[in-house]
């Protein structure tokens, strides 16, 4: 009997807890599967609802430099298929291939929609140089930081027969181009004395990216920081100023206005002897496109070949930037920028001849291009210095500009201009820098306010005279700028303009530059000033008036009217920290 009870107890001990555990596991598994199904349904519903675009469709217009446009257009097609939603809008990207100089001109003035299409909300030029120029011309135009989506090195383009002599000897650096081009038999260095002078065509750096980047590297090459960056202080060094003067003096005659036109001219010659010049600095991708006729011009009969410099070389950084405006458009632009940096889009950049992180092969059909020309990159200059490089070159290339500067010294110039410095302090710093960087030309300084000199609201502090002999007087005059009261702008401008006309220097670029932070508040009216300027019967562009305005307290419409009627420009800064860069941008322009 006892044994029977023992077996019964054993059976009761093993029959319950395993069943409970297995039941709990099964219940948890079913719960997890159920939750996963519900969650998937929720996500699917959310996706369906998001694709419905509760706020409707939105268009993001992106202006893209032509050399990057094919890849961006391909990316836009992928983006648009996905119906990407930003701020409850289905954002459709439209790409317009437009030259950076045209986009800059439109964004810094009035965008000509009939001629250029809709105004863009984002911009992808070939270099940050253009973004910096726009920021200098209009401090409120940029809506985000820039980020590079691809790169392309700057190389020299030459006829095929020049490649072996260059690469078989000591090649070249951008820093020694000035000395090389100033030698009457520069090709002798490469074993070809019969070719004579080594000449380099650099179309206007203010409008051609490859030229300004090559120029920056040439300056760095004779400065203490050979790998960059070039600074505003670098531009005052005697070795740098001599280098720029030599480069300017060695320029071949009749250089075309654009890099593409220069490549076409050199390509027509097909050889060094008898060519209008020996070489052209060019962004690698532009040379690739030129040789195949992908830039809208007829394909080259004989392709030009790339030769890379020894040592640090400049590169175009192809930055993407959102332009200021509606914040949902800015968000959409930044999201599309991130999309361009994903692998499939990066591969598209590689396939059209740009350097990107996609890992795809470069184009196989690429005469003149070897895709191995990347060397150590030059550390780029900052935004302010970039503008000053162009201004310094313009002054050197033209044998010196004649500049009459009229400075507002009303009480508002004592306002904080940024970083704890007043507006007038920033202006003085910029003018001192300009005076030190100019190796030639002439400068005069005026100030204006109200009742500065007897009953006149203006005073000439330094007469416009050659910089070589008046530099100390100019520094003293700049130091003497002291804010008073009032802003009698138009009366003062008319007097300074008349004096500049009376002392006009033929054969030089003459200009009047006005630095102000407020509207005219006495003296001549706008209508009276316009009449007096019209009475002077000066041909437009002979003596342009350009304005550099600080802050929002000004009449931009009137300033723009005066500037345009004389061939000048208007730059608008949100604060005074940008005066130096804006002054450089202004002095590098034709107006």
C-alpha cells in the first residue's frame, strides 16, 4: 500500500509546471507576432497618409553649374519617384543648369524670371567662391552652411605635344608660374627653347572659377604657408605683390572672357608654336566636357591634355547651399543635399567626371584626362580673403584703379557692428586693409554727415592721389573718421562725384564707392540728385557709383537706381563684419 502512494505522489509532482511555462511562452510569442503585425499596419498607414501630402505638392528649384547638372538631374528623378515628404509637402525637385556668374548676378540684383526661369531655392555652383561672393553682395541671401557634394582638381590644359616635356622635367607649381611666364624663353626649362615664351591665359578671375583658384594657389606658393590658406595679411607681403604684378605683366594679349573660350582658342591651334598662349588653368571636369563637346560648344578637333602641378593644387569643391526664404524650402533643400551625398548619387557624380565618394569608375571615353591628377589640395582661403584676392588681382592687372571713397559718419555708425566693434571701426579696418593691399592706383577719402565743414555736410579728408605716395596720409585720414550727426547722403555724393569727374584718369578704371548705414535725411532729394547726375551727361559705366550698405535702415530702391544709372552695384550687409569681404567683391567687379 505504501508503494502505491509513492508512485501516485510522483505523478502529481511532474504534471503541472512544464505545461504552465510552455503556455506562457506560447502566449508571449503570439503577443509579439500580434504587436509586430499591428505596428507594421500602423507604419504602412502612416506611409500611405504621408504620401497623400496633406499640404499638397511643393517645388524645390535648384540652380546647378552645368558640369554637375547631369548627375543632379538624375538624382532629382530618383527623388521625385520616391515622393519625398518634407513639412507635409510632397517636394518635387526641378534642376536648372545655369552658369554660376549668371546665377550670382541674378541673386545679387533682381532675378530676371522671363530670361532665367523661376528663382531657385538652392544653389550648387562649382566653387564656394561664388557662395562667398553672394554673401558679400547680400548678407541675407544665404540660408544654410555649404557642404561639398563632389570635387574636381584645377589642372593646366595644354596641347598633347607639351605633356611629355612638362612631365619629363621638373613639371611646375602654381607658385612659380609668375617667374616662368616672365622669362622670354620659358619653354627652355622643359627642353623646348624653340617654343619661346611660356604663356598662361587666365580669363577674369572675378568671373572664372579656375582662374581665381589658380591665382590663389599662385599666391600661396610664394607665401610662408605654401599649402595655404592665403589670408588678407598674405596679400600685403612684398613677395606676393611682386608675384601678382609679374603675373599681370606676363598676361598674353586678347585673352578670351571665359575659360571655355580660352580652351577653344588653344584647341584650334593644336600645338604650342603659333598658339595664342601655351596653357589654360581649368577645372578637370570642364576639360573633360570640352574635349567631348559636352559643354554646348562643338567638340574639339584635337583634345587638350591635363597636366597636374607639383605640390599643393586648388580644387573646385562643388558646394550645395540653401538660399534664404521659406523655412520649409530650406529644410527641403538640406534634405535633398543629404540625398546627393548618398552612394547612388555619389556614383552618378563619378560617372560624369567628378571626384566623389561613390566608388564608381570614371568615364572611359575621356581623351586628354587620366583621372590621376589629384595632388595635395590647397587649404582654401576664407570668404573675406577670397574676395580680396580678386580685388587685388583686378587692381594689379589694370595697373591700379582710381577709387574715391565716401564714408558715412552719422551717429548710427557707432552702433555695434558685430563682435563688440562699432560699424565705423569695421569700416576703418577694411579701408586700412585696402590701402595696404593696393600696390598701385589712386585712392581718395571723403566723409559725410551734417555740417562737417562750415555749412557743408561733407569733407574731403584725402584728395584722390597715387597710393605709392599717399599711403601714410590715407591711413591718417581713415583714422580721422569720427561719427557726428545726420546723413546728408545725396548732397555729399553729388560733390564727391563732381570732384571725381574733374580728376578723371583716362585709361584707368575710375569709381566712386559709398559706405553708408542709413537713408538720406536732408539736403538734396533723390529726384534732385538724379537730375544733377543726368545733367553731367556722363556715359554709363565711365564713373560708376557703387554702394556698400550696412543694416536695414536704408532706401535700397533709390540706391539701386543710382548705381544702375551709372553702371555701379549695391551690396547689402546684415552687420559690419562683412565690410572687408564686400569691399573686395565690389572692387573686383567691372562696375
